[in-house]
């Protein structure tokens, strides 16, 4: 089934009026090889909740190796792929995202980042290539997690937080509830016939975890929402990573950073493959503003654990603002 969304005229002209070379200009760029990028990361998180990272240190070989395996998996017949599904919540999913009726022009594989083999028995669909897939996944995830920790530590420096691993320790924790997602957006040739219509690949949402680390092939489609509600296209760059602030980081900074709303539009010609590491805390972790960031302010949020947040999110639609359920009503 096709999901057609007619954007408002304003939105659509925003997309159209962007000259390709200026599309990127608004997106902050962080060179991770510069050890003092903390203040730039903080600025990007305050203004966009989103930035692009170069010199990220993730070996290209790990990226191309895992991507090749993902492409091979997605090219299997549907009946084969469905043996790794349904995504409940881990496993293979097709068009349907979550359990509450969201659909998009996408298929995906949702995995834990735990190298423990038994938790993803559905990967037996890879047959004799299962071990090769696991090892490519582990290489990639370890390198990307390391990059994520470097970003979070430079971010802590930029916020003048001590110790500098306040955020990164949550990703390094053995109990960290981080997940990994492979998304495949097949080309949708029908789109060309449907003038002035966008088709949703992945509907608008914010990511619930602390930080999301996205790498895609060179196919466009990703868009982020700016503070004024307008959408801008993110030019793809297969050599870089794109970083999203998640809801949990918004809470930990008491709203100083905001999780970025984003979506993916389907492409009529080329398929898009993206790989996303969602860095999350342990399930029992209390998510609350860091006292050193409060400077006498009150917390904007009720206290909750990551488990409670996930449970609530599970019952909501993709586009819902999940955090409103946890906001504190402050009497004026
Ligand atoms: C996601 C997401 C973007 C993409 O999976 O949460 O935003 O490019 N994906 O696949
Ligand atoms: Ni997302």
C-alpha cells in the first residue's frame, strides 16, 4: 500500500526552492579529528539537534562490508526475509513501523547491539553466512559506538561537565539498551507519475534514545525539521555520519538540546540504504536533567526510567510527541 502525503504548498516550495549547493550549508559540520570541537557540537545540538561528522575514525572497510551484507539480505525473496520477522520489536519488518498503524515505503532489520548470539536467533535466515554477518555487525557497532562516545565526551567538555563520560558511560554500560537498524527504501517508480506528491519512506518522528549515529549510501531522502517547523533536505554523504539528538538527551540537558524531528521521503529512481546505531541507556537508568546543567532551574520533566519511557512510546504513533507525557506542569 502506498502512503501518500500531500505537503502544504509552503513545505513543498521550501523543498523545491533549495538550490542543491545551498541545501547543505545550513547543516553544522563537525571535524571529529579536532579534539576541541565540543563548543561546536553544543551549538549544533542547541540550534538543530543534528549535525554531520567528518574524520569520524570508523574504518571504511567496516562500513562497506556491513552495507554489502545488508544489500544482499534485502535482495532475498520476501518469503525468506519474512522468516526473520515480524519485528516484535526485533527482527525484519516491511512497510509497517511499530505496532500502531504507521506505514512507510521501507523494509528494515532491527537488531540488538549485544554481541550475544542467542538474542537474535532470527538471523538464522542468513544460513551459513550468519557468522560472517554477526562479525561484520560487531566490527561496525564497536567502531561506531567508539565514535559516539568521542562525540558525547567532546559534548560534555563543551558543556563543561565533569566527569566527561557522563553521557558516554551509558553507551559503554554492559546493560546499555542500544539498538541497531538497517533500513532499505526501495525505489518507487510510480512516484514520477504522481506529480507534486511526496511519498513517505519513514514518517516524521524524533528518536527516543540519547544519540543516533546514521550512515547512508548516496541516495537522498532524509529531511530534518528546523525550529520554525520547515523541512530541509539533508544531502546524502556516504563518507560521513549524521548525528541526531534523541529525546533522552533533551531531558538530560533540561531542554537545552532538542531532539530533532526527521523523516525520509521515498526516491523514484534509487534505493536508499541506511544503518543507524541508536545509543541508549540501561533500562533501569533514571532519565533526568543533570544537576550541573540546571543552574537553579527546575526540571522541566518528571523523573522516569528508560524502561518507563519505552513502555509509553510503544503505545504511541511515530509522529506523536512522546515527551509531553513526561513534562512537569510548572505553575506560573
Ligand atoms: C530511523 C530513521 C532514517 C533513515 O530509523 O529512526 O530516522 O535514513 N531513519 O533511514
Ligand atoms: Ni529516526
